[in-house]
C-alpha cells in the first residue's frame, strides 16, 4: 500500500506530500521520540501526537513512509518546514491513535 492509497482509503488530510508513491510496509505508534528512533522501521506509517520540529528529524532518521498526526494534532510551522526539507509525508486526522492503528493494521494484512 502506498501513502496515496492510505489517503484515498481513509480520508486522512495530506498536509505535506514529499513522495505519495512511497510504499508503507509496517506501522508504529509512539510519542516518546527516543523510543521511536530505536524501534520504528523504514517504511513504517508512524502515528503520533507529537508536533514539534524533532518529529521531522525522527521521521528522517527512521525513514518512515509517512507520519500521521492523530487526535486532531497539527505540527508546528518549524516541523512542517523541516519535513519539507527532508521530503517527508505528513498526514492529519481527527481520529484517535487507536483508530488509526486499527485502520492501518487492517489495510496492511
């Protein structure tokens, strides 16, 4: 499944698309950035409520396919600018983290 497929199937709002053809191969949910750095894998759909500039750095470091900001969270301007520099995909949704994980998990099966 690609990031574009995820958007089409869920209605998540694309905030920034660096490469919507990027393949999603797994998922990870977490908000403690040091924990995410050590556990998220390349190609993951990372679900978080963290919204600061460090999210872009962790997204780049882990090579995640996309970052989904759940619970109505919007990243700050510095985070969006940094994500743009790194070509990251940022998606928004009002859905809970649990709901996002359930949806993404079901689509990856």
